[in-house]
């Protein structure tokens, strides 16, 4: 299964809403996760099951979608949210494929 | 507290062998899949494979099958990733991570990463 994320780069200002997309080449049901990775750090799980926030993840992060189309929304960007975001499907393996990432940068 | 602690950075020459490790603590090591993820310099995440330490059941991505070996020693609560003949293209950061769920799931805890540099 190929996961395609868009856009590759999203430029936004603090306080703005950010919408990231992830598309699967075939249905993955809701077996979709989102991760955040900051420079020099390991990825961090944000969302699993397409819409369930992981422990300790702020409510400004929300996920939606099912089948082949998914969205990660950050309702109001904070300075610490500027990072790279990856989606990952875990419906059909091997492998559990990642998308190529969306970089959220400060405008 | 769940922790995955990886071995330190390594520098090797092409053709050499290498084994890196990932030690789990704070949870039942034998009842969660442990996976390995490659990140080449400036690139994205690539799922390499996973192992279930309870019975050593191992699954590989087709891209990595035959290129690396994943193993685990449950007595040490440690998973391993090894190469028998490194290439310059193996230069990357390698992360281990714990998979949520018995059958399938995302990675909920990650190690700090091991940087592998292969250069003559």
C-alpha cells in the first residue's frame, strides 16, 4: 500500500489552522496513525485509529477519515508544532507503510 | 515507565558486519512486537520489519528482506538489528519502536535512535 501525503510543505503562522492530508492507494479502514518528528528527535505518536489521540497529545490535534482519505488538523498552531508529520497505515502488512511526510514550517 | 534504549552510534567500513540493539524496560517485553525503522539522511521513515519476542516471529518489509536480520533475546529484553555486509547506502538513523496491539497497530514508544555511518 502506498501512502501519499500532501502538501509536501505547509507554510503557516502561529495561531493559524493547519490541515494535512494522507491518501492510501487502497483502503486501510481506520488503521491509520499520525506521527510528529522534530529535528534530532525520534517520531512521536499523535493519533491512532485515524482519530484517537495518544496519551498526552493536546486537543488541538485531531484526525479524521477512513478508507483511503485521511486528515490531520492542528486547530491553532503553536510554536512547538512546527515539525514534520508522517502518516502510517497498519492495515495490510508487511510492511506498515509510512507516507513521505509533510513539513509544517513557520510562514 | 516504558523505555526503549538503543546502543550508541557506529562507524563501519563497507563490507563489515554490525549488530545494534534496543533494550526494553517498564513493560512486558515478550508481549509486544518491536519494530525497526530506517531514516536516511534528510529523508522520511521506512518500516523495516518487526519481531515478536515471545516466540521470535519476524516479519520483514520486502525492501529489507535478505538485507538485514532482526532478532531478540527475551532473557535480556533486547531486540537486535544486524547486517552481514554493510554498504554505504546503509548510512542512516535506525529507530526501534514498540508496536501497540497483538495483531496490528502503530508504534507508541520509540528508542532514541542509533546512527550508523558506513564509509571507507
